[in-house]
C-alpha cells in the first residue's frame, strides 16, 4: 500500500472525529480500520503470490496468454449463444429468412439469376477466359516448382561444401576463407 500525501486542512478534518462519537467509540473504529487495512494488505500479498504460482503452473504446462485469451473468448461466445436475447433474435431471423425465401419476389429473382449464370457460363468469352486462367495457373505452378528445385539444389550444394570443409580442414570453403584472411 502506498501513502498518499494530503494537505493539512484535510488531515485536520480527518483527525477530528464527529462530535456524536465518544472517545472510546472513535478509538474502537480506528482500531477496526487498522485491522481491515492490514487484512487488505495481506490479501493483496496472498493474491500476488497466487498469481505468480498460477503463472508458473501455466508456464510448466506450456500454456500461453494466447491460450487463455482463446479460452475466454470461447466461453464468452458460448455465453452469448445461450443468452435469451441471442436465442430470440436467432429465432426471429430464422422466421424472417423463411418468409423472404418463400416470397414470390425472391423466387423470381433467384430464377432470373440462375438463368443469367447458365447463359454466362455457356458463353464463348467465359469459356475462353476460364481456359486462359487455367493455363496461366498451370504455368505459374510449374515455374514455382522449378524455382523450388533450384533453391533446394543450391542449398544442397552449399551444405555439401560446408560438410567437406568441416571434414577436410583444407576443403574448398576453408581455402577460400584462408585467401580472404591474407588480404
């Protein structure tokens, strides 16, 4: 607990007891106040020790603060889903969805969109675009595969050189570094 400085007027107002209290009552209240403040300090110390112990246990179990956040979010979302407001809102939205999807306007619009989609996917322009994009995807995939192979081969070459240098003190990497040192 920290001490907070107070001005003299506040301090003198605090030290004088209301006139309705007797000296014995004031002393008893001050004694009880001191005990309560001491208990609060003890509880803070116990809480800090428990929090440290909890942190150590989580660390030993491999739990991270992110795990705790995930758990809290999951529990909060579950609490929302079982709340009365959420359940009633879900039910009402379900009723509205059913009414909308059964309306003549929705059914007509849906049929029109299906017709447009079918005409679009049967058009020559769509088929040509789809074929071009498919070929571009295949070429990109092949190029990336080639780049990956080249990188793997170069890394393999480097590890071979390093292994040879490690096993043979006069290997090519060692000799190259030796020439650099002589500059």
